C-alpha cells in the first residue's frame, strides 16, 4: 500500500528521522516507512502502525513482530542491543495491549 508524501513527512517528523528499531539517525533518502504490524499479519496503514525504519531493519523485519525482530538482533552485538531495547521500550508504549500477532 502506498504511503502519501504528506503522511511520510508527518511520520518522519514524529519519529525525528530516527530508525525505531536500531536508533540510527537517518537522512531522508535512507528512510523506509515500516508497518510495525506487517500487512501480511493484518496490520493497518494508519499512523499508529507506521514507523520510521532504516533499510537494514526494514528488510530484516519483513513479516516478523517487533519481539521476533529483537530476538534476531540479540546475539549480534550487546551494546547495540541495549540501545535498541531503549527504543523498543519507547515503541511498545504506543502498541496497544490487545494486538494479536497472527
Ligand atoms: Zn534500523
């Protein structure tokens, strides 16, 4: 599903141009808009389900849930993981408790 330029700009401003998964600061051309809950898992195209992501995290995430993505990150680099966990905590505040990850 296409995301309008207006929506893209709004989300980049909201997320301060920082990848929500790894915390990397990004320039506009590096920014992907990711579905937190993938479309394939019945995620919606609304702001709540959309977030700024770098290309690496976006492609690693694919159809994974946020938790599944972090499980993949964990063995890689503990220091980077700590930083990612901070972002995860921040992100999780916006994810409703009643979401089911089908
Ligand atoms: Zn990233």
